[in-house]
C-alpha cells in the first residue's frame, strides 16, 4: 500500500535556520581482522532528503495556518510538497527515460529515437583520472508556481507559472519545435506527440521542483512566549517515488 499524498505545498517562508541533505541507508559490517565493508540497503537504492526547518516569530494567524496544515496531514500519515533549501532548481537539466530492460529510470544524454516519454531527474556526476561516478535521482513533483522552460533540439517552450497557492494542475499541454507535448506535474514527466529523433536534446532549461515529503514524527512542537509570538520547528523526510505509487 502506498503512502497517501496531498498535492499541497508546505509554507515556503521558513527561517534561515534550515538544515538538511541526503541520507543513505548504509550499514558498515566490520570483520574480526579490522576490515570493513559498506552495504547499501537493497530496499533503498537511492538517498532521501532529511530536513529540520523552523518558522520563527509567528503571529497568531500564520501559526494557526501552519498548525492546521500539520493536523490535516495526520502527523506522519500523509505526504505533501516541500521546497527544499539546498536543491530545488532545474538548470539545463537533461531528462531520463525508462529503460525497459532494467525497469529503471536512467539518464539520457540525448533522445534515442525509441521513446516519446521523458522523466524529470537530477543527474549527479563526478569525473577524475580514474573513474566517472554518477547518480540519478528522480524528480516527481516539479513546481507549477515558477515558469518552466522545456527544450527540444534547438527549440524551447515556456510553460507559464500559475499563481502561488492555486491548486496543482494534473497536466499542461503545449508545442515545442512544432511537436505537441503533455507535461505531468504530479509525476514529473513529459510525453511528446511524436518520438524525438535519435540525438535530439531533451531537457528542462529552467524551472523549480518540490520534494514529496512527510513529517518525521507525529508530534508537532510549537513554542509560544509571553507576547504570543511563537516558533515552530519540524522535521521532514523525503518519500521515494515507489512509496507514493509511482514506478
């Protein structure tokens, strides 16, 4: 059973005292002779983001709004969107494809001439004299609140932002380079009406994305001082695509 998910965005105006980053599920197994082997959990081949954020100097109205948001998520039970402080923008990001032989979404430098469906990803790479290390992290919740620029070959198309606070749309449609497309905001993918030819560049030139997260604990803690000004500190953890029913 997948985690229930609400397509709603947590208040983005948290304080500057935000902490977070990637968290892997790795176990270090030590041998009697002093050696050690690191094993990543088979059930979690990807990292998740973990965050501690704080809302400071909250007046009554905003305090009530954030408290209500937490209550309506039923503690840890329901997921929601979060604008991460460390990594939330598309910058000339190539897209991925679903490799039918592996069942995995992989980085695709250019179109391969066999697929018309491309997935939003963050592609991490590191090159040195010895090897090239890479990692693909799928992005399932692009933000419709910021203009998104889609590139196909030498052409671009802008999907205009919707007003902040409006409901997250399911799809947006348009054309780029004479090719029709449908962009899926709740899955993080674009489907073209015809298959781009082999070697064509497909990428997001600019845009923003949210992370699907849930609260890390059921207890939401708020501190209120004698002037009725409050602080609200919460912990969040990213939900992987499979946990919200996306494969």
